C-alpha cells in the first residue's frame, strides 16, 4: 500500500484526516517537517514528522514534559494534559515530570514493574484472552456464523482486566474500572465532563486501595509500588496513586488500539495475514514477534507523543523553537519516513531493521512495553488460531476512527467468523 502525497498543504485533524493521516504526514515530511499548526483545541504547537528530528526531540532535555513550562495558560484548562489533572498532586507521574524527579520515580517504579513480573503474568493473559473469545463464540449460540465488535468485546476488556489484576484490584471492583475506562476513551462521545469525572473516580479508588494495602501487602503491582525503595527513599502515597493511575491510563488504551489497529492492518493486507497464520500453525513465534513490532510501526496505537515544552531556545529541523512553545512528535509520521525505513508504506511482518518509535525513545521510553508486547502477541495469535476465518463484517470505508490528538484507534471493528467446534485445541464439552 503506497500513499499518494497531496500536491498542496493538507487539511489536518478533520474526519478524512483521521481515517488516513498518512498522505498528509508524507506531505509534511517533505515540505514542512517541523510545522507550526493550530490544533482542534486552539492551542498552537510544532509538529515534528521526520524520524531523525523525532528521535532528537524525544531525547532532548531542553524539551520538558512539565506543562508548567507552556508559555500560554492553556494547560490550566486541561488542553495539554489528561482531563481531571487540575491539582499538582495528581500530575506527579512519569509523563509529566523531568529529571531529577523523573529519574527518582522511574527508578522506584522500575523495581516494581519488572520484565520478570510481566513474564510471570503470561499464563493469566492467555486465560483472559481465551475467556473473552469463549464469550464471543458462545454468544453465537447454535448459529454457524458469529458476529462481534472486536473493540468492545475483546480489544478493550483484555488490557483493562489484565492491568487490574496486575495492580491487585479485587475482581468485584474490576467492572467499575471497565466502566470508567470506557468513558475515558470516548474522547467527547460521552456526557459533558464525563472523562474528568471518570479520571477522578479512578484516582480516588486507587488512592483508597493503596491506603488499604499498606497494612496488607500482597503479590501484586500496587504492593510492589508500596514496597519499592532506594537508599531509604519510598514513593509517597500520592506518588504511588499517580503511578498506579498512569500505568493503567497509559497502558490500556494503547493496547486496545494495538490490537484493533493490528487486526485491521492484517485485514487490509491479507497476504501478510496468511504468512502469520501459516507461521503460527507451524508452531513458530519469530514472525509473531517481528510482526507485532511492524504493526506498531505501520499503524501504531500512539499517533503523537505526549506534550513537550521548550525550556530553552532550540533549532529542530531548521525551525527556531521559542521558550514555552509546545512540541508534538508525530510518531505515525516518523515511523513511515523513507529516509529511515525501506518501503515504509508496505506492511512487512518479517521486517528486521525496525527501530520504530512506537514506544518512544530516551528517558521516557514506555515502561509498559513488555506488557503491551505480551498482550498484543497473545491476542493476535489466539484470535488467528481460534477464529482463522475472521473477517470484517462491514466495508472498510464504513469504519470510523476515534477523534483525539494523541491516540489512533477505531471506534468499532465489526467482524464475523465461522463458529468453531473446537476450543483451545480440545473437543468442546
């Protein structure tokens, strides 16, 4: 699939753009690689679209993550952060702070959120995945063909329940989290103020849970956050609450979109899908592992990296960035830069030279990348093996993408499939 670059400056941030932003990003890379744009919120920001400039910006410590450095007061209105983050103690998380505070908090959180803990969680992710697919199959009843919305019935609940269990949220409270999270990703599709209310409820609950767990530590991520210490330094209760929240907030929607966008990309590239299914049927994992990275590069869940603000004058891609200016790195554009990737508009699941920026770069590289990889690989492999003839139930042109600046994901993904007689490789009983 090769994108046609427009002849003139493209319109940004409309519905047509949201459906397929890649031609517009190609134009910006070629003609205005660091481009000052007015965002739908009215905030002006620099959009960085070339790979080399993007890597520089993501690692440049002159670009702060703290919204207090924004020259305009828009951040106070929630236009450059998460809705509901109005109090300073709610903003003390890894996405909003700089060294030395970032260094200290990341070191403490890394002691809890380890690759080993993620690896230990692998069987539970598989159980959750199979359970959700069982529900989809059972809903079809005795019919030969079943239908489902793969976003709301699979891609959305999987990471919510997974991160809830990792954090140590009791089972009886997890449906509340699912409701709050659903409101948070509607991006204006729900009642006015609903996102901020859901953020507040989720944070309040996590604060209360952390307070309770201090007297009864268990084998879960919140307990590990409480235990984490370094030379006598511990997370405060407010810091632990903020960290638990951002692990959930930053983790669930990205994984929803990784699964949804990934399945959509395979539908649109049937040859690559056949390659992956043949590899999985033969018991191979190598193509699945490189394939997840390629799906992240090709149409990843995070379209723009989170906000940065210049604390000193700097030059980026030939443009002078003034103190206080917001900078947004367009990961979706950088990861299709032909100066870095051969044939970048082609999906190649076996691509080996693939240092994509989907998880960021530098000190803010995504702490949850191992969990996202685990969930993405497990979800795709299990879907393709258990529902091998899964297909779109509507024309591709009927699909609608969510509005919003940072994330890229589908509102729904209607699918149909032949109801299997076999579950988990065994005769259904």
